[in-house]
C-alpha cells in the first residue's frame, strides 16, 4: 500500500521542481525561485533515503534493515535501480542529444556535435542535455552505495552498534568539508554534498514517530515557523553564506514540507491525489514542454514571469501526466510494456 504522507511529499516536491523550472533564465534572482532552489532537490534526496529505509525488509533487533536488501540477481535491488534510473537516463539523453545540437541557438546551454560531447554529457551529469537529469546517476550512486555500505557494516558486526544520530551528523560534516568538491565526473562532488539529506531521510524513517512528536509536526504554527525561517534565511542571504548555512537552510525547508504534509493529511485534503504515482514521469518529461515554452513565452513573446511561470508549470505537469497514463494504458500490450520499462515507468 502507498504511504499517503510520502505521496503528498512527492507531489509537493514535483510541484516545486516544475515551478522552479518555469522561471526564465534571467529570473533566477526572484525570491520565490531562490526559496524553491534552497531545498527542493534536497527534499527529493531526503525522500529517496526515507523510501529506501521504508521499503527495506524487516530485520532482527539490533540489525540493520538495509543489509537485508537483496542486491544482485534478476529482480534484485541493483537490477531494479538500473532499469528505473540509469536506462531512462541513457535512453532519453541519447534521443535528445541530436535535436539539442540542432536547436542549440535557442538553448540555454548549447551542445556541439561530437562523440566527445556525447560521452561527456553522459559521464558528467551537469553537462547533460537535460541538465536536471544529474539527479538520476546521483541518486543511483547514493542508493546502491548505501546498501553496499550497510552490508559491509553488517558483516563487520557494526550495523546496530553506532547510534542513529551519528550518521546524519557525520554526513553533514563530510558534506561541509567535501573532499570531492568540484569533481563533476558522475557528479561525485554532488553525491557527497547530498549524502547528508539522504542519510537524514533514512534516520527520519527509522524514528519517525518520535521525531514527529518532538517537533510537533502537524501543528499549523510549526509549519508556519519552519516556512518563515527558511524564507528569511533565503531572502536575507544568510542561507547562502557557506556550505553549512546552505545545508541547514535546506533542512528548514524540508522540515516545513514534513510539517505541511501532516497538516494536509489531518485536514482531509485530497487535491494533490491526481499526482500520486506520476511524479517520476513528470520529473522525466516536464523538460520537453517547458523548454519549448521558455523559447515561445520568454525569448520570443517577452512574457512576464507572472504569466509565464503558471503557464509553463501547468504544461510541465499536465503533458507528462497524460503521457504517464498513456504509457500505463499501453502496458496492455507487450510493446507498450517494453516502451514503458525503457522510460522507467
């Protein structure tokens, strides 16, 4: 059964992603844009860590549940994540490469036609033709690396001996001191940076009831407080002073989202329910309508962001939503199942 709390957070997170991508390239100083970008991808990494722990098999007391995940073999964890994350990354990036070369004069980041550029955009995610696809190899490394690390700890009989709070604290220190900062290959610098939020999601899932109770999640004043704090940190610039402040600002945004999720569920709201199950498809395919609209609305139409952002965001949600349901309908046939599988659906 799906977790309605996580379903809300995924829907809220994808709305942030799509709205953030709807801004024009010269609108990145907008306070709303800066606030969204202060925590929207950390929130997605946090949710990935949460779901890894949430879906892990039950373990004996004192044992690490992540160590019980079956890694190899057909249908194993590695096989599933390759199909879910890396196959769409390679396939869609490859399909978009030549069109992006031909349309480079309208692109924010032009692409040259060469084998070296093609290979580089796959191995250096920040140079991918769909730039925000950096998330796919990054989260693949975090997922598989964490499971392998958990298995090593279990074999060394250290899995349950280290207090839970040590892991996010250690990951925070590592992200601030980041020994791989600037390493763009496979976004290894980003892997270290985002590992903190990934581990934080695992820790939250492991002790969610206690954390929710201690932080009063679901109380409207708690939601307002975390939201206000994150906005102030962004608007005043304190949240961007250094890596530590940036990480803690993102945590404030995540705490706002977590508390908002409880308010949403307790109030009986259901207006985000249509997005349930479609968020990954929206992430993968929203680039296409939004990139076209960026040229039409801003470069050619010189439209105000106050009109352009809602139109682009609506298209970035609606068209991938329709595509997702079309792919699900097509799964009735073998060819449809193959296509949906290649696209991570």
